[in-house]
């Protein structure tokens, strides 16, 4: 007995919902950390503001289209969870970041979505509304899927996959496959087409991860190199020469990106250390000559 396209579309829609559900929960460890440290730790709110806008856009499209219930369910959840993320970020962010977050939300989620809603609902005829809105959603989705180019470039440049979590890339790729078939079975290219690009970039990220991953490697502090009173911060100074590095150079490299903010308070001491290293090198070269 042949399975109808409607049933297959529902199956892929449910699978897409399940996978996307867990993808939406991926930032939870970040916000648990923010909650425990009572600080936004240098993270930015832009990804969550954009994700909120995406959820609003796809919910609106699904409601206008009227036969894409699977899009409504997952994007309703995404809408709620992104509001929670933004609220937590806003609560623990410093004043400057709070101001930027409010500006982003107003500009993107209120004005941006409001303009699209007014344009498509009041100024475009009902027969063309779903097509115009679909094109807008497709263009936005394509631009979001192009975003990984930055991290791909960084991985190739540094020859390190430490900035690219394999698990997240895998589930995003799997999600793209499910939503592609969902859109294809509904004969909706606005849903299917962007996920082709998502699948390509997802596979590329996983391939790069397998090529550049370095199992068991981690940043270690060289033995005997410590900075008094600042045991958790190290500054990565230009390596002047092998002999100078072995004898006198002290480095200060942030063990955690979240600690970046704390290094501002010791900036003057760092500059002094760098100048001392340069002077030591000059003295060494003079004595050698």
C-alpha cells in the first residue's frame, strides 16, 4: 500500500520538529553558566534576536499558507524559548549590552517584522500575499544559512576545529534534510530550497571538523611560566626568539574567553610586561654581539 505525500510530509515534519526542538535547546548550557556567574560574560544577544525574528517570520508564513502546521508548532516553541534567552541575557548583561539588546529587538523584531507584516497584509493582494511572504522567508533563511561561512573560514585559516562543535553541525544538517523533504513533499520551494544550502554547509562543516580536529590537544601553560598575582590570565606576547622565550618571556593567554573582561583591569601591567620583554631582547642581542 502506497503512502500518500501528505502522510510522508507529516512524518518528515514531525522529525524536523523533534530535531529542531533539541537544536533550540542547545544554548541552555550557555545560559546556565550566565546564571551561575551572574554575568553575560561577553556573549552577544544578536543570535537570539535574529532567531526570534526568524520564528516570527515563519509562523506568519505558515498561518498565511494554512497547510504548514508543522512550521507553526516548532516556531511557536522557538518564539517562546528565544524570548526566555533574551530575557535572561538582558537581566545579567551590563548596561551597555542591555541598551544594544533593546535597540536590536526594536529594530529587528518590532520594526523589521512590523514593516513586513504591514507590507504583505495590507498592501499586497491576498492572492499574492503568500508568494511574496514566501520569497521574503526564503531570502532570510538563505542569508542565515550563509552565516557559517565565517566559522568555516576561521577553521581553514587556523587549521583547528575547536571553534566548530561537531554535534551541533550534525543536528543542523539532519534538521535541514528533514525540512527539505517536508517542503518538497508540500511542493513548497520556499521551505525546501534554503535547506539545500543548509545541508551543503552542514556537511562541509563536518568534513572540516574531521580534517582539522586534534583529539586530546588543549592549550597548556608552559612549565615555569607564571605571572605573580594573576594566576588565571596569561597574555600571548609575540614570540621574540626561541632563546628569549625559554629564558625570560612570560605570557598571558585567557584560559577562557569569558574571562576577557577581567583582563581590562590589568591592561597597564600587561603593557609593562611586554615592554620589559622587548627591553630584555634588546639587551640580549647587544650582549651577544
